[in-house]
C-alpha cells in the first residue's frame, strides 16, 4: 500500500476521494464509511484530487499537472 497524497470532500459532505502513489483514486461514502469504488488506469501517481460542485472528480497526475480525468462522485 502506497501513501495517500490528496483527499477531497464533495460539496454536500457525503463523498470523499483520495489520490495515492499507487496510481489509484478511491471514492468513499462518508455516511456509511465504505468504499464506493476505485478508479484505476492512471500511469502516474495521483498527487491532487478535487470534487467539483457538480460531483465530478478531477485528478492531476504527477508529471501532467493540467491533465485530469473525470468521474461522477454520485
């Protein structure tokens, strides 16, 4: 298991996303404290993650700071 470098909480306070050095993003339901899903397929570690007001998860990878992927947190 690699370290978590970034976390973000959705505007409604129900979802947490974490980005880590193992190149995954884990999405958690804060009410149930359970993992909703894991986003994979990134070639570099994820050093910043954010959740926009519309629930999209934005991901910045180490070597491509303007590169991002999106996935609904809902």
